[in-house]
């Protein structure tokens, strides 16, 4: 395939020798497919302070136990007042995770029922707590074994 490129200031037009129907053209520019690409400037470097954190002594940082960290980061989340709950739903066939949020508790309850009917694993986060629910058969036990 032959490529012909024409630079026009900041716009670069690339034309191919194939027409829209896939037939090779004998050099007619008007029937070629134009592909437009823009020259992108490099992103501006934003300085960070990693070296300052690296050079700090260990005494500067307060040690945290796992329980304190859990209370701070996991149990200390804030959900906006306009959001009733957030759900992460895992598709059992593909394993893909879909995240949805609900402003109304009624619609969230409907979605929970749908997830249970489809046997999907999901995590529900509300201001009441974090709940990880997965469809499993109820545990049954034989009384004769335990006695």
C-alpha cells in the first residue's frame, strides 16, 4: 500500500492508495481515504516532591497499626448525600466488574434482587457499611453428625 502525506501547518493529512471500496486506485487523490492526525504537544512536566519525602527521617511519619489504617481508609469513606449506595457487580461468566451507584434506595433494592436472581457476586457500600455478598447455597448440617 502506498502512503502519501501532506503537511499543512499543524494538521497532517495522510492518504492511502485504497478507495472506500478496497480497490487500488491509480494515483487519483480525490477518491483516496483521508486520515487526519493532529500533532500533539508534549505534556507539561509537573514537578513533585518525592525526593523531599524520601529524604525525611523515619521519625517524621507516625506508625499506624492495621486496625487504625482500616478505620481511617476503609471505614472512613464518605459518600455524598445525593448517593444512596454504590455497588460493584461481578459478572459470573466473564469476571468483569461493573460499578453502579443509586440515588434512590428503592432502585438499589431492585438491583440487589436482580443480582441475587442472576447469582452475581457484588459489593454494596452505603453509609451503613460495606457488604460483600455472593450467592452460595445455604449451609445445611446433619444433626446426627453433630450430636
